[in-house]
C-alpha cells in the first residue's frame, strides 16, 4: 500500500501539517467466517499481523495567521525521521461477492523521530478499505 500518515495542528500563530508517505508491506493472518445457507456470498473476516513501512516522502505545511501558506520537504525544514516504520495491524471486514469492505488499525511500535535527542513519536492510523477481488472461476 501507499499510505500517508501525519498530523494537523492549530495554534494562535496559525495552522500547520506534517505528512509522511510510506510504501507499506503488511503480513497478515486472516480468519474467514463464511455465512452458511442460501448460496450466500457474505463472508465476514478478522485479521492481524505486522507491517513494515518504507518512507517515501515527507512534507511540512504552515499557514501563519494573516500570512500565506508555505510548504517544504522535511529535510529542508531540518526534521529527521527514520526511513522505516514497524507496526502491528488489526482489522475486520466483510466480503460480499467479489467486493471487500475492511477497517483496520495500525499501531506503530517505535518512534519515527531520528534526531539526536528523539521524542517518543509513534504513528497510529485508521484505514477504511474498499476493494474488488479477481478470483479464478470455480
């Protein structure tokens, strides 16, 4: 997946946002609970596992009160983040025919701050996924 994680904030000085983009590779164990009877194609599922994210980009945007918005890369702004992010993933969803509806929560395991005096900043993300499967005919 390509995912964007970050934070938006507001203060008396203005508003700002910090966005990190990742290429994320989840490794999940899925437990399917197919519904029985009437040829139902309804199949709920739960899953869990881990994921590794590889940093693909970082942007800081600022909009000072009474000023104009500025945007720059985190490197230019002097912000340092780790290039990988490890996380635990839990979720649930339903397959309806070939359609998939999922909700998952991603819990970061380590700080993303790579500065010489790191703060304990961890990613957390909630995902809503909609998809379509391509299965071979039975």
